[in-house]
C-alpha cells in the first residue's frame, strides 16, 4: 500500500541511497592518491577470490556488512529539515520535512596480496599508515534533493562541493580501524569465497542515510521574536518554577551584647607571640 500525500505536498527522491557506494569509491580513491612511489600502484580489487599473475600487488577492499548504529538510534517521526530556501515573496521561506536519518556502521575487510609474503606485509603496513590519515572519507556540504529536482545546500544556494561557511551543514563519514573479525571468522570468510587466506584488517565507516524531503504547501513568513525585558531580580528563596524553596531562617538582627564594652582590646592573632 502506498501512502498518499495530502493535496499540495510533494515528495522528493531518497537522498542517501548511494552513500554506501560513495564510501567505497572514496576509499579506493584515497588509497590510490596516496601512492607516491615510482613503482606501479597496487591494484584495487573487490573480488577476494581474484588471484593475480606474476608480481602484481593487490589490495582487496570488500564491504561485508552494514549495521545500524545502536548508539545513535533515532525516531521515525517527521521533523522540519534544516534547509532554508527562499520563497517567491520577500521574507518567506519554503518549508520541507524529513525523517530522522538512519545511522549506519559499514564494515570493510581489507586484505593484501603479493608474490612474496614479506612484500605483502610491507604493503599492509603502507595501507595501515595511509588509512590512519583518513580522518574523514567524505567531507562535503550536505546535498538536499528538493521535490522539484533542485540540488541545494542548507543555505538554499545551488549545491557546490567546495562551499564553506558557518551556516553550511557538512556531511561527514568517519573511518576507524576496528577488530571486528576473529581469525576463525576470517578463515571461514575466505573459505566460503574459495580464496586463499591473506593478511587482513577490518575498518568501520560511520555514515548517515538521509530519506526523502516532503514539501509543505505555500511558504512561511520569517519573523524575529520581540525583545523581552530583563527579568526582575528573583527572591533567592524562590525556585525558577515559582515555588518557594528553602528559606534562610537565620535571624538577620544583630545579637545583643552582654556585659560592658571592651576597652583597648583586639583579637588574638594567628601567631603565638605574646605582648607585654
């Protein structure tokens, strides 16, 4: 059953449908761009059963599972999207709604191959150091796909990958080295794919999958709230909710003095010196 939107509403395309593939492509490109040696760069291969010939070196990048990030669970309720698109009239903005994003952990198996085992181990060391520099695989302004086909950033300007600014919401994909597979799991994994066991590491990329935008009919007028006067000084015994709290029951009156007034007296100091 398809849900029919009310009159005047329109649904845009799914915005984050290609983020997993974009992460994989960014991972490939990041590895190749970091090769600064005079020799040929290693071959990036996604089929872990591939066996190269001669002395060709291979880096296998295989995405083997994607799970929901349970630490960042979210609601499926609609909320107003953080995009500001100017309306037809001055001072008006178009209103769009979206669901909370789906936060994912995408796991990658990265293995290496070379004709000699020592060369494969050197290649694995280079991969570890290269990916250690990847603080973010993806860092770009978030792209909002409007129902009318326009691509804009959070400020309503046409989307540009080089756009920067305090008001531009950025999309980030972080990468981290994790211990996700045991040796036994890895052996079974290679066996299922009929591939020889190779040195491997596992990485986790965290991303957010954005759904479709829903446009509301018409536009809303942007008004600034009037300035409120400063609140008067509150009674210290009164709580912020208006209820009376614990009051200071100590008397503020001066205590009566008993006996005659002192004459040429002063309090004893902290030192133990005595005066004549």
